[in-house]
C-alpha cells in the first residue's frame, strides 16, 4: 500500500536553531516528491518537487533532499515567519498523490 | 499566486441538504482536483478532472459528485450533506505530464454540517 509518513508531528525551535523534517514514503513507481507549506486557514503553497534520489532543491532557508525511501526538509537558521505546517506528498500515479499529515513547525523569537 | 478561487469560503448547512462548492481557475490548467482535509489525515482526494466533462473518483468519493463544463470551473456537490462531511475542502490544479505535476491549491472552503 502506498504510504507517506511525516515526522515529527510538531517541532518547536528557537530562532536560528537549524533542524530537519522527515518524510518517509512507500510508493511504487514514484513520479515526484513534493513539499508544501500551509499557513493556518490557507491552502498549501508549493515549495519543491524532487524526482530522483540524490536530488536537492533550495529556496532561502529551506533545502529539500531525496533518497529512495525518504525526503528531508532542512531548515537553516529559521525565523519566526517560517512557522507553518509543512506537508509532503508522493505522486504514485497520473492522478494519485499521497499526502502526509504534516509537521507543525513553531519558531520562537 | 496561482489564480484559483473557491466559493463560498465558509458555509454552515443542515444535514440532508444539497451543497455545491465552486472552484474557478484562471491558469488554463488541464487537471483539477477536489480534496478534503481533516485532523489526523493527510489531504484526501475526492474527485478529479482531466478535461472538460472528464472526471473520475478519488479515494473518498462516496456522497460527492462533480461536474466540469468549462476548463476554468470545477464544481463539487454534496448530494445530501451528512455530519461526516464537515471538513475543509480544497481545490487544486496542475499541468502535469508523466513526471512532475506540482499542484496549486485554492484558499479552501470550511464546511460545517449541523
């Protein structure tokens, strides 16, 4: 069964304290691994797409990486405005996207 | 921001009444999706569309129907609303080939069924 698991469920960091979020996936025929940011009361906002193991993408303080079993979202020197829920999704078919339940990140000033 | 709007943004309705949610896009993307988001669950696909009048069921389609008569509009109908359909509903669009296919989401509709 196709499955995506995110950990931890919640994470509190001090401003400037770097950390990583994990997304483990079990998907046959992966067609892309996606990261989204979701703020309260809003829709998910697209961040990155990764296609193959070893690939990395960066945007400001965020860097996403991919292996054959998991993806990491590394947050370097986070700021309070990075507080949000981060979702990952694995594309398992043309229309089939498997979403994790997200990691709620809180960055304290 | 991708041009996706949803209406209404909030709705309270009674059990047994029909409800229609609307998604409108200005991006001319071929694919459109309806998801629901509930605590403890990831986003779950209700229905999707791969073109005008071309739709199909997702994993949680019971009690829902959809229609797409124009590229830009995708309607989700709850035929007879139940309390289990209280949720936040998101529309998404994508322009995907065999690989890639990032989705862009609307702002959501919060539906409460009493």
